[in-house]
């Protein structure tokens, strides 16, 4: 019989938190994305169903027994600018940008923690809007990379417009929008996750309906007509994606399975087609099945990696927050037999769905 529980190899980190923090986690309902702040001292989680963002204070430490994670405090943010927050990213330690499925991408200041007040209503500092100038349409995920101390590149996946837009922000407090453009679109069908490598050389886009990840070499020639330089295969419905800080691995959450796929680059880049280097289960079968309302759901949604490459954080509706020892995940190449069997079933589903699309069937 196939073991469908989480691996018993010590890779899961049982985090420590007060009852108050755990109560907040239980109340999050449907979540979609999460992100560590640049210092790793805060962890933001998008509360999609509640139109709120919860930002936890987090302490990560190493011991001989493994990694330790403690959630020490939190603040909860609501705003009239939050309309189904699906993706998020830190611009700096105290500033977030949100991708709202409801239509826009506001920039919000994160209140300080440590006080008796835990819940804050905030007003957007700036908003990338759904209009002819800003080009947004169903934004679902966002990645920010720093060009210089006063300039930021923002990539936003517009899920149902099948395109990625690029926005340049200037400033450190209020932020001004310098430019907006449709950046990537060829071959994309529901781009549902975006990641930029630490050195800004590579961009990864989760290509949801085509069951793969497109990888682009980030050169001045890159544009909406560009073909991907690399394609990562054998993932059911890719969602959140993150590069490790050294750029050697890309981890992708599979919203249609209980796994996170790990891909490894070869040589100096990500060109060509490749299969997972390793596959890691992050949900027990019973938890996975509780969220499996359709073939595209049930699995992990948001993932992130701390800067030191010690901890992988994962979120989804049925498991709002879980942590795993990343070093142990990357140490051993492992492709579970259960995952191999599932991929055969997925491929049959993909062929059927493709035929239906070609013939105009629902």
C-alpha cells in the first residue's frame, strides 16, 4: 500500500506560536500566497476570502536538531483596496504590493507589531489600476525586484487576460509609476505564479492551463512576442513559484496535487525542457482531499523560501501555514511512486481537455 502521509524524515518543522496566533491562522479561511520580508523577520499571508492580509513576526533559528520557527506576533490589515487579494510581495521591509483578483494592485504600508492593537485599516499609498494606462486585468500574482535603491520592477500575472504586465516604480515611501507595459503573453494560459531569480537573470511563470512553467532569460530583448527559453514539465496545475537565493533550484506548488515540485538548473541556466529533480509531499491525503473541489484545487497554493535557504513555507486553505526544512528537501533526490502514478492519470486528463478546447466543447 502506498503511504500517503507526510514524509517521516524530519523535513516538516513544527512551528511554535501562541494560542492567539494560532486562532488567527484558523480564521484565515482561503489563502493563496505568502511571502517573507527581505529580512525574514515577517511573513505575510494573503487572506483571499476575508479580504485581509495577516503579517506574522517570525524567528528562524538553526539547532543541532534542525531548524526552529517561532511566530511571535502578528498584525492584520484590512483596506478598501483589498478585493480578493490573491498574490503579494514585499517592496521593502514595511511595504507590500497586492495582486487583487478584484481588479487592481495597491501598495500598502505594513503597521508595526508589538502593540496591543493587532488589526489595522490602511489606505493605499499608490495603486496600479485596471485601466488603459496601467493595463491590469484580473491580477493574480506579483513579484518585485530591485533595480537600484530607488527603482523597482514589478511583474504582475493577469490570470484571465493570459498576460504578464511590467511596471516600474520609483521612490521609497509614496512610490510613483514610471511605466507600464504588456511584457509577456505568447503561449500563456492563466499565468498563475511568477518568480524572479535573485540575480534577475531568469523569470519563471506558472502556465496553469498548459501544465508547465515557462522560463525566460531576462534580457533587454524580452517582450510579449518572446518564446520561453526553458519549459518545466510534469506538474498538474502550477501555482506559486520561488527560486532559491543561489538560483540553483526552482520550487513550484502544484495546486492540483499534494506536492511541491523541485527543479534544478544545469550549467549556467535554465534553457531547454526538464522534468522535476525531486517531488516533495506537503499535504496528507486527507487534508488534500478536503480541498479537492475540482481537479485544479486541493494542493498547495503559495510557497516561499527564506533568504538563507533554510525554510520552505507553504499555504493553502486546508493548511494555512506549514514549514519544511529546505536543506533536507534539496539533499535527497526523491520521486514518490504515488506521484508517478498520478502523472499518468493527469496526462490522460490533459489530452482530453486539449481535445475539448480544440473542438469547442465545454
